[in-house]
């Protein structure tokens, strides 16, 4: 059969697009959702059951509907959970919220819109003669559709040292949580990367009874900062005319030096971020990624205060030690992993021998190589990778561009895959706006 729309993926982007399609497509529409994750909508972020795996965005900004901003708080209240605007709910609860809202819409539209879940992965996509697209799925079936929304998230970055192979001692992808149950309580661990994924893994290990030392190694050794308990109001920003990154950063720093709260300054930048990104030339973006990204991430993607407190306690008692340096050697020797890194700003090397290494270096900037689907589309000329590794090229309506840079009718992408166009497009407050826009474009046949 020919479906009207295929939503490819099972994470937040996919459920947000499907929810918006349910709201905007006419009766008689057939939607195929392609994905093999167990719980639709949870993706990597919201399938956790650890209590301290909290949202890093306050409840007031986590509604899946951008036009009903209080919706998540209402769900929290009606399920007996704390529902203040500034509460950082658990990510597991957020997954339940998404499931409930989706189920309610599905019930409402049961007669009008058909949604079929195809438990499989899409491995190839090509243009159909005439119009629309054809997929080959990993269960060896074929799917024909008029429009497509790719909601694939990002793959995990490769191990940062050439020649190092993943093993039970070197965990290349921490989101496959099976490794956690094999960790012995006294093991000495090294986590590569010091961002939000690292924090998640540290807390998950402690919940699992791990008691040993945890080394954290990243090039700058910077760890995400916390939200304020009482969030200061955002300070509205007038960006300097001269759009050099250094001038913008200087203007932000000056405001902080003159006494403004840094969180309020960062939050004031938020409404301008996408336009600012789009105004940067390739070299400016590249310079920002090289020199500014680590600082951006720790100030912009902040931790819920109780999570940061828990992490700080582990720093203070010496359980967690953060190192700034460049990893040069990582190889398994029997049951241990030998590592050597050059300390930041110093010529000397430091050696470490640990029981296990966990790779938490990158959900944010992986290329296409992890995805057979994206590689096949690249080969077919129906997508163009971003040369800085920020997903694929899309136009300002999230339509995927072909090898010649031309937007293709009926082919869209949502979420982190579109970071080259929108930059800040990894979190719910941004993705929900994009999901609504794309669903409305699909419904309007644009
Ligand atoms: C640990 C963590 C915590 C986070 N916390 C927050 C938070 O508190 N607040 C917030 O706003 N944001 C948070 N984020 C950001 C988060 O990325 C987004 O909120 C959102 O979950 C992204 O969803 P996604 O669907 O785009 O990607 P993902 O959740 O990665 O989902 C991608 C899906 O695509 C599927 N897929 C991939 N390839 C194929 C294929 N070929 N065929 C079929 N399916 C395929 C995958 O199996 C997966 O289900 C967090 C992210 C992480 C990783």
C-alpha cells in the first residue's frame, strides 16, 4: 500500500511529528512509523528509570505542544508529581507523559487517521518514479510513501583513538545499557568526555552499586554547570553589529563582568541563536566549534540543581577525578585498559590503568557513517552531508536538500540531523516547534 507519510525513528522527534500529524492531517490519512525501539517516543533520553536521571529543562518548557505550554505541568499535577514551573522532573516520567498524550490523540483520531507501526529499521531510501519515496526495511519489506520525515537522532561518536576496539572493557556506546550490569563495585573506571552523558553514566553506575574511583578525561576538563534554584529572568540581548564570534563572546562576558547573572545573559541569547548561527560563514562556524563549543555546552546545557549537587559530592570525596588532556594511547591489556594522555597546557604525559573505559565523547557531532540509511541516501544523491559534521543540509523549512543543494518536495528531517541549518535543535523546546512546522507543511502538501 502507499502511505501518505512515513515517520522514520522512535524517539522524541518521531513522536512529536506523529502527534502533530494526528492534529493536522485530514481524515483518511495513512501514516507509517518505522522504528524498532521498544517504547515509541522514549528514544535514548526518556527510556531511563533512574530517579536522578532528571530533565535538564524545567517542566514549564517541556510541553510537547508549543501552543499549550503548560501541558506537561498539567500531566505532572494530574499524576500526583510536583508540578512547579521550575521543577526538573524525571526523564522516565517524561517518557510516560509522551506515551499518554500520544495514546489520547490516537484514540481521538482512530476513525480518521490510520497509524501503522513497522517494527523495523529503514536501511535504504530512493525516489519513486513519479513522486514520493521507497524504503527498504531491515525486515526485507518495502515501503512506498508520498512524504517522509527523518527523525533519526544522532549516532554515537567513534572511539577517539585510532586502533582502539570496543570490547567488554572499552564501551564504545554507553546507551546500550547492558554493560552497566557487568560492572563490579570496586572497578576503576575512566569516562571519556565530561558532558551530560558523562554525568548520566556516573549517576547510573552509583545507582547500580558501583563504589570505585571514576576518572573523567576530556580535552578541557569542563563539566556542565547547574541551573539556578531560582532562575533569574533572561536579559534581552542586542548583539553587536560585527558578527565575529569573538565580538559576540566579548559582549556576553562584558555583561557578566558588569554584574549581570551569566545564566540570564545566556538565556537572553536563546531567541537569537538560530538566526545568529545562520548568519555565520563556514569558517566562523568552524572556529566556534573548535574554540567555543565546550564553553557553550557547559553554560547552555545545564544540569538540574540536585543532579549537580550529587555530582559535586562525588568530586569532593575524591570518587570522581576530572582530568584535562589529550588521549594518546588506549589499549586493552588482559583485564585492564592502559591509557596515556598529554595534560592540557603541559608537555608531559600521564598514564592510567583502569578496569573499564566508557566512551561519552559525542552524541552531538557525529557524521553519517553510523547510519546505513543515510549513507544509502547520500549515494543516491538525495542528501548532502554538512561539511562540518552537523548532520545533513536542509532548507529553512526542514526540507532535505539533494546533492545539488535543491530542496526536495516531501522529504523532511527533524531534530539533531538538521543542526547545520538550525544549530540549537537537540532539545524539546526547539524540536517541538520544528515538528509542528514540518507536520503542517506535510499536511499542506508543501
Ligand atoms: C541522555 C539525554 C538526556 C536528555 N535530556 C534532555 C532534557 O532533559 N530536555 C531536553 O529538552 N532534551 C534533552 N535531551 C535532548 C534529546 O536529544 C531530545 O530531547 C530528544 O530526545 C531527541 O530525540 P530524537 O528523536 O531526535 O533522537 P533520539 O532520541 O536519538 O531518537 C532517534 C531514533 O531514531 C531511530 N533510528 C535511527 N536510525 C533509524 C532507521 N534507519 N530506521 C528507523 N529508526 C531509526 C533510533 O533507534 C531512535 O529511536 C537529552 C538527550 C540525551 C541523550
